[in-house]
C-alpha cells in the first residue's frame, strides 16, 4: 500500500466505531542515516486537513491564521503505529487499547 492509498481511509476502533479518517502520516527521521520511519497516523474529521505547519507549537504567527487552523482541525489526534491492528483497503483498524496523542510536534 502506498501513502496516497492511506489518506482518507476510515479509522475504526476495535469495536468497529468510526473515529475519523487518516489525514496525514508522521515520520521520524534518524539524524545519522537520514532514514525515515513511519511513526503513526494523524486522524481527523476532514479529508483535506491542512495545518500548514501550525501543528508545531512554536508557529503562532500570523496569530489569526494559527488560531483559525487549530480551531478548524480541533479533535485531530495522532495514533502511533504500535496501536494499529491492521491496515486494509476498507480502513485502518486499531487495537482495543490505543492512545490518542496530540498532533502537535515536540
């Protein structure tokens, strides 16, 4: 499966309840080898979510745009790859015990 096939897939918990859709993916980059490893998925309500970099806590200017985008994307959360039970063409299914993390970058 390639990245574009993951975007907009529904995300379901273990009971089959829809939590949202995959709006983006998060990678971790090893500074020595520059290898990127999939860390998790951003789950949101809209299929065209765009933070424009404002998910970074330090990005606050222009303030009006930052505030609007954070309000518009409220409810978006990060699911780590360890919490994913399966990825199928009809959706991403999570384990029973998953954790919702903030979408903000450290």
